[in-house]
C-alpha cells in the first residue's frame, strides 16, 4: 500500500504515471460518449442561464405588484417546517463531518444557505421587539455560523482538489475559479 510518505518520495511525473496506471485499471465512470456528455453539459448551461435571465423580469414584476403587507396562511407550518429542514441539514452536516464523508461539503453549503435565508426572512418579517431578537440572532448566530460553514466547505474542497492534483502530477496551486470540473471532459 502506498502512503503519504511514499507519494512525497515520488516525482510529479512518477505520481502522474501512477495515477494514469490506476485510472486504466478502473472501470469507466460513465457510459456516455463525449458527444453526449457535451450535449448534456451544454443543455445544463442553457437551462440555468435562461432561468437566471428570466428571474430579472420576475423580480421586477414582483417589486411592482406585491402588496406591502400580506396576511399569510399556514404561517406556523411554514416556519416550523423550514426550521425542521434547517435542523435536518445541520444534523446531516454534523454526521458527515463526524464520519469524515465528502457529503459534508454539500451539506455544509446547504446548511449555510438555509441559515442565511432564515436570517433574511426573520429580519424582514419581524416587527416590534421581535425585530431586535431577530437582528441579534442573525448577527450573533445564523450569519456567523453560515459564514463558518461556507469557509470550512471551501477549505475541504480545496484540500480534496489539492490531493487529486498532487496525485495526478499537476500543480496544486490552482484557484477554485480556474479548477476544471472532475469527470467532465475538457473543452476542445
């Protein structure tokens, strides 16, 4: 078995050669041809890009037509349900971190997003003395925890990518903005 010490003794070229040999032993990851994979990727980019553009008139329309006040039905179920989902996301994040699973990265990002949404809606829907409690909770608990979860998730992605780059004989000093997606064929 090759350990970290053995990998440090190997040159980048030797590590890249080892990675290529190991990859050749593995079964193919996907059954799609490169042409099919490229069409799927292009379709994904188009759908998400069009959705982001369509959000602009939607937001403008909402800003012009929504009433400043609205009596909501199912208020209790909405907030309790949201907080249950948030609790489940945080529990999954904790479990995955305890077990050292890659899913922790995704769970951490989801938890951070839900915490930021919770802070936003708490602040905007609170009134009277509840507004100060919402502000304190957002500034002292939800937003710092969300930021910490995003920082940890980003750090874990970088560590994982760094290890893969080192094993493949590439420079590990690539920013996430420049790092290509794993498993997706490079652009021709």
